[in-house]
C-alpha cells in the first residue's frame, strides 16, 4: 500500500514507538468521532487499545463518538456501542453540557483530542476542544491534540472576526469565518490568546503544506459529521453554513448538503438570475428542485440552486454565501425570514448574527450592499487576528 503524502498526528502515534512510550501507563481520555482514523482507516480507539494504551473514557462532541446524531441533536450516549468504553457527552441539551465536570477529567493523566476540522469557525469541534482544555488546565490534565489537515487549505482567509457581545458556540473566539488553521494551530491560539490555558502538546503532521487541499494529501475522507459528506462540501461550507440562520433549506436531508439550497417559495430561474448577476469568481449556479428527507422542509418540494465550484482557488465561499442571502432577501422579501428560534443554546440573538459575529453584516445585506464588496469590507476587522494567527502556525 502506497503511503499517503501526509501523515496525521494519529499516524505519528501509531508508527512511532517513542511517542507511544510517552503514553505507557497513563490514564487516557479521548475526544474522537468517526473521522479519527489512521491513513489506513484504523480508528483511534482501536489503534490505542491494540497497542496496550489505557483508555479510561471517551468524550463525545456534537454528533457523537460514532457520528450518529444530526445537527443540534443532543448526544446522550453513556457507552460506546462498538468498544464498550464509557462516554461523557460534550453536547447535551443545555449550554452547561458543552463542558465536562472537573470530576470527569481529574483522574486522567492526558486527554487526547483527534477531531477533523473543516476550516470554518462555526464548526463546533474546535470550541469543544477549547472548552475541555480550560477544565484540563484547572485540574492539571495534559492535552495532546493529534493534528489533521485543514481540508480547504491553510492559506486562504475569509470574513471578519467575532465582535464583543456576539460570542456563542459557533463563535467562541475572535477568529475569521475561514481561518486557514489546523486544529493544532487553533488550540495553540486558544492557549496564547483565548484564555483556555493548559499544558498543551500538538502532535504535528508530516508532509502537510499550507497550500494543500484535502484531495492532495492522499488521506481518506471520512465524514466528520453527517452532512459534511465530501471535501467539496467542506469547500462551500464557510459560506453556505450561513443559511442555517434563515428559513432556507441548506440541503440537509439531500445527498448534496450545503451545495444544494432553496425553499418551496423560491422561483428558481429568478433566483439563479440574481445569483448570476453578482458575477462571483470561480463558481456557477444551476437551477434545481429537490425534496429534503429530513430537517428543514422535510418531504416538501423545494426550488433553488446548486453551487458548482469551477475554480476553487478563485472561489470565495463567504462572498457566495452572502450572495445567496442577498438574493433570497431581495427577490423573495415576503417569504424570506431570519431564523429566530433557539440556536446553539442562545435565545436572545438571531442565529445569523451569531454566525456572522455581529449584526452589522445582516444590516448591510438588508440594505443591499453588494456581496463581494461586503466580503471585502469584512476583512478590515481581522488585522489583529491575522497577526496573532501568524504566531501560532506550525507548518510552512
């Protein structure tokens, strides 16, 4: 079997006896999910147990250890159905459930975190690890982060940073919408600048370069969550996740979530014409109809569009997401709505404002600011982040 170009942090543990010796005799906790696999698809749990490393318990992020739970569905596992190991949920039915109790950590020597991020700040796994790091720092448990590639490369940045008053589980730290960092680099940022202090060690990858997209790594893609089905989904996600703050379907319940989007009240040709008028770089739109099998508009026929990324280097996911919001808002004002239900445990602010990190961007959409101009303006708030980010990078 040809060795992949990139070896993850987990691969380093599996192939390096010296790394494993550092864990011999340690009481280990693990934050893992389905994508926590070696380059030859051995799950981290199995890899550790088969090498006589002692796992005391597992910690389940959103979607669970085995990825069975859908978006914002409480994870209530108490035992892993495959390994039989006890599980502590880090995503229950309250904001308090996002952080473990000190007693669930203080008998451990080390907490191993191995989660595949997708390069956007709304993706909750980095926040989950950060919250656990904070408690580990308080009780004196070491944290090892087994690093993995940023699947949409580690060079491109998009968007603003979360402003004061708009922090939430989809924006816990003042980082950009598309941050261009790996999970290891993000956790270094959390320690240095985010207030989540602990004894952190990042087990770095070998062979990863910042310009790489996931399909250039040689690694197998395993869905890190039920609706991040392919690397192409991850490519569009930084912009298309914004649809969660509206009454549009973002395509959950279809085979192309985040690439397909719409609603029963959309006039597809009119919608596509408006999207085309923005002349967005690297992307085309196709009119479509679809019927989600679950979640928003489950069982209803929807009309809308599908994103086709033609040039991923030129493509600006955030500008495209803003264009979708603008087109829906201006063309279908009577039907389009900002989602005002409880979102990620917050009930006093709009979901779109939490996702965007402030309310000014929504105001600009409502006053029909051009999406590309708006995306360009959002860059102005991230100078401080870019400087701090640079100090936390691990790879050339």
